[in-house]
C-alpha cells in the first residue's frame, strides 16, 4: 500500500507544481501524460483540491518535470536541515 502525504491549504506543492510545469512549457494534460496520472489530478493538486498526494505519484510528477521530488515540496539542494542563512 502506497503512503500518502497530507497537504495543508496552499502548500509549496500547489504553488511549485504550477510554476515548474509552466516553466517547462507543459500543459496540465502534457504533464499528466508524462507522469502517468490524469489531467484532473494535476488540476486538483495545483488548485488545492487534493488533500493527499501519494508518494509514488509525487515521484512520478517530479520525474516528468525533471526535478527531485523535494523540489515540489519546498526543499532545495542548497538548504539543509538545521542550517541558518
């Protein structure tokens, strides 16, 4: 059974997914096809109507966008836990 992540309203995932998708020049339908999910799923995530996201789905969407899954949820390679900027 795949694990899911609870999404708080207006999370980094919602904000970043749309921005990354548009930066790559992809429509919701194109991203959905690449990730193996429905366009409605991408739309629900981007518009905050999906409260959980399966971790496997998150990984598939990240792969389709050619980014690390952490990039979708707010983590960046330059920021490490506990570091102070």
